[in-house]
């Protein structure tokens, strides 16, 4: 009987899956990313690729693109889901929790602290700092597009899929637009890229099994149906909030730009909080790192007009909006490995991977470029940041600091 291949996710061997050491390693890496990853989901994918593919070698380019493609199919915060999946592959189920905690805590704590200061009328948000962080996002996303295009968009057919996906993303709007682009790209890949050679993809850790995956998917569906029913039967305020945030985290495609208006529609008219307080949180969220548009839930939980509010309310809303992502990632990942090994599915995924680059290209222009580059000086700062990342290989946090200082210095001198 032939020997079984070792279960490995990269050539860079992890410690024992699920061990405290492996989970601690994952937590520390994601904590640094949570402190320095500015710019939203598109920029986060660039940070992750730089850290886990280019620098640490935890994932191959193809394996990383597969995780991104899988998470594009799921509702919720796609960059956080990619982080959870990387944590699972590196350190088992505990690694998913470690990755989420490290990546989420910095922005959640900052926004919870801001919520307390907003209640005390202490506003500290600086427009100059926000603008500098947006310029950094331009460089980060540009680096990601360039790096991923080199390996995932080889050949005329894939390049056409990439450009078509970018154009469609710029022209289409709505929560399901991104999902439609991914599905269309999968069909195009299946039809046009049948000559894609079969590749030996990385094995999943043995701790990931289909029974656990199926149980998580069933639990996800059960909570999605059961929490609203329970809240209708027993209308406690904490159940109402849990129902709202779990439902939003379960059903929103398209990321933070979709979740914000839905949360506002759920919370403001019902009197949970004032519109101005909501908008203050949205503005401040632009200035924090990590998955800020979903950790806005922590801010909203703190400033609720009635109990649960404060720290308890912030933690409740934060956990409720991210729980669906945990269940979906852990539930789908064991099945995704088998699906992606299928020959026709690999052709479809080649199309999806090309479309992912197109989506990043579209995001580079709108909203990243359009919200950040308003003058020749902005363009020069962004180009300098990109050169520092690509040619000088400076760490992302250092580039963030230098760009913010470059934006602030003229105002300080004045």
C-alpha cells in the first residue's frame, strides 16, 4: 500500500496543528496585521498575500487565490474569512479563532474607545490622517494586483476574463454584483480554459473533516432561522440585537459598503441609536486598520440607547456579526478541497482566479484611487509608497507611518 502524502499546507512546515504554539504564532502575525492593515478588504488581501505567500511561504500563490475565490462566494467580510481560513490551515480550528482575534481586536478596541469618546463629545478624527491612510491603500492594492496578475493572468483568455471582470465591477452595482461576476468567470473558465493542467494542490490538515464541516453548515442555517424566531417569541433587547447582527453577517454580499446601509436601516429607524452617532462611527472607521466596516458593530453596540450597550453591547454585536463567517469558512473548507481537485472545476477556478485579479483592479480605481488621489502630490506620495514596498521591500507598517507623516508635515509646518 503506497504511503499517504503528508498533510501540509505549505513547504514551510507549521508546528503541530492546533497546538498552543501554532495558535500563538498565528495570533501574533495577525495581530501585527490588525494593527497595520489599513485600506479595507482589497488592501487586506494585498497585505495577506505579501505576508503569507511572498514573505512566510505559508501558502502558494495558487492556494491563496483559491482561498480568496472561496471566500468571494460567501456572504460576510471576505478578508476576515480569508484570514480565518489561513488560520485553520496553519493551526487547526484554534488557528481560525487566533487569526480572527489578532486581526479584529485592534480595530474593535479602537472603535469601542471612540464610541465612549463620542458619547462624551470628544472628537479626535483627523481628515489629514484619514487621507494619508487612503493613499497607502492605493500602493497596497497596486502591489497586490501586479503580483497576482503575474501568476494568475497568463495567456490571452485569462487576461480577457480579468479585464471583463474589472469592467463589470466598475459598471455593476448592488449586493449581488460581485457574486454574479465570480459565477460568470467560473463558467467562462469552464468553457474556455479546459486545457488548464491538473495541479497537485496542498492537502488540508487531517483535523478538517466533512462531518465537522456539515455540522457547521447546519448550525449556520439553524441559527439563521432560529434566532429570529426566538427573538419574536421572547423580544428581549439582547436577542433583538443578536438577530439583527447575525442576519446581516449571514446575508450580505459585497462587504462593508453593503453592510453599512443595512445596519443603518435596521438600527436608526427603530430608535436603537441616533443617525448622527451612527455616521460619526462610519467616519471614524475609515481611520482604523483591520476589518473596520464590520468591527463597526463593536462601536454600534457601545452607543446603543438602551441595554445592552457599553462594552457588553459592543462585544455582543461584534460576536454576532462575525459568527456566520466562522461557521461558513469551517463548514465549506473541507468540501472545497475536494471540489477544487476536479479537472473541470480547476478550469472554472482558473477563471475565478483571473476574475479576482479583475475585482482587485476595479477596487484599485474605485473606491481606492478615486477616494485618495486628488492632486499631483497625492499621486507622487502613492508612487513613492509603492516603490518603497516593491523595490525597497519596506514593511507595510513603516510605509503607513511614512505616508501619514508626509501628509501631515505641510499642515504642521503651516
